[in-house]
C-alpha cells in the first residue's frame, strides 16, 4: 500500500497544476486592451502627415527614376560628342 499512496499524490499535484495553469491563462486573455482616445484634430493631423509622407515617397521615387534616365542620356550624349568620326 505504501507504493500506491505516493502515486495518488503525484497525480493530484499534476491535476492541481493544470487547474492553476488554466486559471492564469484565462485571466490574461480576458483582460481587454486599453482604448486611448484622441481629439479629432490630432487624428486629422496624423492622417494629413501620412498623406504628405506618401506623396513625398512617390516624388522621391519619380525623381530617382528621372535622375537615372538623365545620367544614361548624359553618358550617351558625351560619348556621341567625343567620338571623332567624320562623315563625308
């Protein structure tokens, strides 16, 4: 009988541990996230700032592409002008 009594205690500890774990997880998930309110002026300002940033990002990309094309044209024109071919 001495061997059966410790087995019951171990089983009871495992069940108790599972109950404790279940209780702690429900407390964490049941807690709602805080909602922060802000004035409409602040929301409008943030939205406007995002719009300006997106516009500027697009403008930078367009200018980078234009710069790349101008550099290619400059290289072509430079080689064209420095060639010493004479067509008669």
